[in-house]
């Protein structure tokens, strides 16, 4: 992850999700109609992935991205049925769930936290595509060493303020570069603040 550049991991993940919509057969594992609107299909990165898309290595990489996304969303749906009310995507990159959320997620409070350059880049891409953030989404830039402070500031609730039942009302996923740059102690501190 370069300091003033968007995450390459997030770009590649979005490219793989977009390619899944166009080159893979129906039914789609993950229906993500927004990913292709956030990437530049004339870019070298996209063209290389398109040219390689039928190679076994590329198919495996693409499948990994879309399967992880689908699994996380299926688990989120089950968690909402059990009472989860907050959803944090750490290292959100070009994650699109909040923008294509199904009706069952409308009561969910969604938080996306990412490195400043990636978050700014995503906001620009969304604006260029005419995609408006939903009202239940909070976007936040963070630096790895400030994530706990950032989570408190944006309203992602802390466990010690909850009963055990209330603490189970939160769901968390990490995408791509969300933990990049953290040492073991910082990861422990983050996990204590989240779960």
C-alpha cells in the first residue's frame, strides 16, 4: 500500500468482480452490478485481467474474490436475522455491498473504513458514476495506527458498553489492505475494540 495511492488490492478485487459479471456463466455467484461502474475498463490493469480471464490461475483468483464476497454477504444476512445492527468493512476498497444492499439490510448501520487515499479515490469513482451513498452508510478514512480512535469517532459501538446480547449485534469483515501496516499489538487492540 503506497501512502498517496489507492490500494492495488482493491482495484484488482473490483476488476475481478466486474469480470465475473461479464465473462462467467449464469447464475452469478455474486451479483455486483456496480463494480464495473467503478473501474476503468480501458485501463491496462483491466485489459490484462480480461486477456488472462480464461487462464486457470485467473479463474481461481476471480473465483476466490467473488466466493469470499458472497460468503461474507450470506453470513451477514444470517447475522441480521439474529439481531446484528452494525456492519464494519475494514479496508473497504471498492466494496459495493452498501450501494447494492438488499432490502433486508436497510435497517443496518454500515461503516466503511479505509486508508485516506483509497477512500478519497472511491468517493471520486462513485461520484463519477452518479452513485449516491445510502443513508445508512458512514464512510471513514483511517490510518492503521488510529483505527480504534476512528471507530469510536464514527460511532461503531464498543463492546464494554454492551450486554453480551448487545455485543452480538455487530458484524465485521476485513478486505484487502485493512490490516496492512499494523503490528501484532495494534491488531490485538483493534480486535478488542471490534469484537
